[in-house]
């Protein structure tokens, strides 16, 4: 139980770090900075026990898009998981 609690804390902290790191626009990120973001994303993809949520976001006033993301780590997925 303690290991699971520790893992969830790590996931939460990595997710927070990712949201801070994503604050710098891609076009001004250094190569090293982008590598750090890539490592954080890889960690979250590998270690989180994802719980995928489907959501609808507005692209503009006339268009919307379906997105999928993990409610634990907030990583956006390309598609819904296969059941």
C-alpha cells in the first residue's frame, strides 16, 4: 500500500512539473529543455496507471474536437484506449 501511495505522489509531482515546463512555448525551448519535457512525458506514460477520460474542447466558435487524457497525470492521448 505504501508503494502505491508513493507512486501516486510521484505521478502527481511529475504531472505538476510537466504543467510548469509546458509554460514555455515550443518555438523558444532549447534542445535540452525539450529533452527534459520528453523525459517527464516518458515517465508519466510508463509509470501512471492511466484512467482515460474523453472530453470535447472548442477549437473555434463553430468547431469542436474530442480529446482523451488521463485524469491522474493529465497526459493527452492520441486516441481512446482499446477495450
